[in-house]
C-alpha cells in the first residue's frame, strides 16, 4: 500500500509540474492570482478546522477524572 501511495503521489506531482507552464499561460496573471488566493483560503480553512477539533477535544477532557 505504501508503494502504491508513493507512486500515486509521484505521478500527481509529475502531472502538476508537466502542465504548469501551459496552465499558467492559459490562466494569465489574474487567473493565477485567483488560484493562489483560493488555495490559500482553502488551506486556512483546513488549519482552522484542525485547531477547532483539537480545542474541542481538549475542552471535552477538562474536568473529566483521569
């Protein structure tokens, strides 16, 4: 399973790098700016969700006997 995961990640990275140039030309400056801002927004949402889950789990254990 680990080898298949490694191959899948490697192929996805290759495809991303292979078509990055043509995609950048297609999107243009404004499209790239939108894509970067959208991916940054998604990343911050994932980070907030991880923090929220951790804080919720911590608050659930406070006051509980060990």
